[in-house]
C-alpha cells in the first residue's frame, strides 16, 4: 500500500454518499464493518467512547 496516497477528511453532506458507497474486496469483508455501520457507531458513541 502506498501510504502517501491516504488522505483523511471530515464526513460532510458533500462526501457522505461517496463514503457510504465505498467497499472493500470480497475477501476482506469478514475483517471490517461496512461504512454505514461504522458511521452509525461513530454517531452513537459519546465522548467517553461508550455507545449510547
């Protein structure tokens, strides 16, 4: 992996659909949650790191 091509950006209304549409390779799906699940988990987690 070329780590120089990694860029972190805030999720917003302009990039939300693109983020949700991202997928990993089929052989990697058992190792990571979907982006939709991860976004929901991040939204539901409070500042203490506890899901509400």
